[in-house]
């Protein structure tokens, strides 16, 4: 009976220690599978300002004719060839609370309308994976991450209904922070190249 009670206590503690992925208030409990990702977000700490562009390709092409869409070289070619349809002036502030949990505040200013939008979120390591969670005024954005090299994070998400597929590279240096990516939304045809492309470049303040 004693051992059963101990086991129940351990299980209850483990369950209570779990945090939902979209929870940006409480840092998840760190486990051994998280430790290889310690300080993965540290290069982002600080304040960054720059411009984020939304670009539109008016003539998406069959997916099997455009090469590797996940190649930064291919993505840059599409971005350069696409028309800018929205410009956002961005300020992002990152602050690591631990090697596994980093808070971010985002101010998006839309110069065409004068509208300003405030968002808050976290970059965190949870269950041995990288997560970016941002609470916008009318939406919650969740991306899962990976690190192909020391200066790059890949963020991606895939949702079927409604359709929302996003893929981003974040390239961080001491001086600047660059984003290249694309998205499929709603009635977009995933058998064609993406209609919407994204490019951002922010300078460290």
C-alpha cells in the first residue's frame, strides 16, 4: 500500500506539472530531454526594430515545377519576384527568464492605416521540442521549431481546417535578425506554390 501511495503521488505531481503548449504564463517543468536545447533562444535577447513585408505572387506555379520550397535560395527568389501588399513596422523585445523560457512583446505598426497592434508571447522548450506561442489580439499563433545550424531557427505549423500552413526561417546575427517564409491559408491550393510570402529584417537596438 505504501508503494502504491508513493506511485500515485508521483503520477499526480507529473500531471500537475504539465503546461498546455499555448500557455504563455507558466514556464513548463524542465526535463532531461529539454537540456540539449538550453539557451537556444539566447541570441534573440534584446530589442529589435525593422520592417516586415507581406508579398503576393499573382501566379502560383505547380508545386512540382518550382524546386525545393524549403530552400532559402528558392524562397528568396519568390520573395524578390512577388509584389508587396502590406508593410508592417515592427518592434520586438525578447527577454530570457531561463535557458528554456523566453518572453517576447511585439508592437506592429501599420503605416497605411496608422493602426498599432500589441502582442505577447514566449519562445519555450517543452517536451524536448521548441515552441513559439504568440497571443495576438484576435488570434493565438503556435509554431514548432528546429535548428538546422547555430544561427537559424525554422518555425512551422500545419492546420487543415481552416487551412493554415506556415514555414519560416529566422536567421539571427549580432547585428540583425532576418525572416523569410511563406504561408497557405483558407482556399489556397497546396498543389501550387504559395501565394503569400514574407520577408522581415530587424536591427538590434
